[in-house]
C-alpha cells in the first residue's frame, strides 16, 4: 500500500489529503516525510512522546485535549534513558472514567470537540479501526464493541494527542508516511477479557487488515498494543525502510519498562524530500469487480453511495451485454487494503453476485490543494490540481455552488461565470 487516500465521515468519495494551499497559482511546498521505527514495538504513549520529542508543541497538545468533553487530562513529558539511550517518556494522568464505552461514545467525544478537521478525521478513523478489529475478533458488530482498555481516557489522550501532534508537524497531509516492520513480542498479557496470548488478537487483526509487515523480537512480553497498532495502521501510507529524504528532526519515545535486552523505544524521523517534487503522486489501490444481470436497477444508486460512504475511493457501474444477450452491469470499486473485506461483504449482502474479482491497480494523481473563492455573496470551495509546479485544473465543489445559488436565488450558470472571472483574475 504505497498511498493512503483520505476518508472522513462527511466525505462520501475518499480522496488524497490535499497539501497546504499556496498563493498566486503556485504549487504547494513539498510536504514533509515521516518515518516511524517500530522495530521495538509501539504504543500510543510512545508515539506521542516521540512526536513531541521531534518538535510538536506539548502545550498545544494539552490545549487541544482540553477541548474534549471529558474529565481533565494531564500530560507530563520527561527525559529518561532506555538501555543506555536518551528518550522522552510521556505520563498521562486522568480521572476515573466509565468502565465501558462504545464507538458512538468516542465519536461523540471527538466529534463534539472544536478540533481541526484533519485531527478529528484521523482520531475518528483510528477508533473506527479499533472497533472494526475488535468486532471481527469477538464476532460482533463494531457498534456493539465495549471499549475497555482503548476506551479509557488515557487511550483517548493517546489517539487525539497523536493526531494533534501530527497536525502541528504538518504530517497529516504528508503523502509519504512510512512505518517499519513492527515488533510484536511474545508471551501473554492480562486484558479485560482475561489472559490472552501475545500478540493479541486485536493487534493481529489490525495489522493484517492494514497489510503491515511484522518482525520477530526476543522480548517475552507485549511490544505492540492495540492502540499503537491502530495508530500506525491509520498513519502509514507505506511500510518499510526509511525513505529518501533530508532528516530535519528525530524523536524518541520511551515505553514504561526498561528491559535488559533492548531499548524500549519508538523513533520517528521527520525530513524533507531529497529531490524536487515529481509531476504526480503514485499509489496502490485494490480493485473489486463483479458482473450482475439480475439486480433491480433502482438499487444501484444507493449501493454506490453506501460503498463510497464505507471508505471506497470510488465506485461505479458500466453496462455490458452478457451471455444470451442479457443486459447487465459491471460494478467496480476502488479501495485501500483495510477496506476490502468490508466492501466485499457489502457487495455480497446487497447484490445477487456469487463472486468478486479482487486485484491491485496503480493510480497516478495530481498534487492538489483547496481554496475558498467568494462567489454570489458566499464562499465556494475550489480544488486545484498541479502537474509538477504548474496549475492545470481548477474544479469547484458543485454542492457549494448549488447551495449558494439557492441562497442567492440565481441560476448556477451565473455563479459559474462569476467563479470563472474570479479565478481568471486570481
């Protein structure tokens, strides 16, 4: 999986996260590059400590967490040594919280806070991954999952805190976020459901769904927690060795223990691309395809909307002529690896097909940003695409245009003409 496409709860068609906008038709500056070294495991507090150690602002993270409609959350960062190496350790202090929370509770907590949209989207996506994984492990609907460890206030602090720190470092928009193979450990750990083997079922489910590589490790205890696995799975655009870049900052986050056999740390490296930006971004998606000839045609529009809403990067139908001259439809869905199983289930449940063809496709896409253009007394969002450093396309959000036309009582065509003039003047 070489490119992650942004999903948000309010965006039916998932797209690349746009980089920061630039004035005067200039291409946005190159986004930073992130590498996460999880060769000794990962936990939410370790990742947040590493991001703070790399330059994220602790007071800014504290301020963001203070907007959550929950009991007070306190963060303390201190220098420590792990296996002789310097690191930063994070302590999260919280009040007693409810024993159980459901996904809807977490979505209400995060969604009800005045957080930046990328922060909110990343945190919600992380909790959704956890719910999906726990649901598959226990054989229940994700909405019915009781969050024990990951529903506690300290885990909410880890997930939202990491999202805030990543946003501060401009890494939520970065197209290159690489995570190394993840060490899992061995032995057993006591959890809400009793003693379970290491790696835990939820950790394996999360990393399997994300296509993450794992590695052996000599430690005989848990190295990767469910929260850590969910954060890395949401964060990674690809997996492997450090990417080509010019290093700008290194952060080292410490785990609680200091075993004799290894440095219990997670490292992050933030850098800048070593070469000039390429003309386009490249990514790998999965393509799901099936041919159907006996489905009520009224079902198709709603099904396509549901597939996009469930995380498909795109979904469409094309008419074909099948055996014996029967008319049919070819359903095609593009998705990330972690959405493939869910989307296949939806296709099987809501169509009459008996099989879905699954393969990988490469996608090239323009680097892009989004600007606001005053039109008709309101504002219309316009997406701009750049081929290298050259602006080649500008497309308004039609829903914005339609809503503004209705508010102003004017035809959409007149607003389009006004928008063309505004873009031409810019």
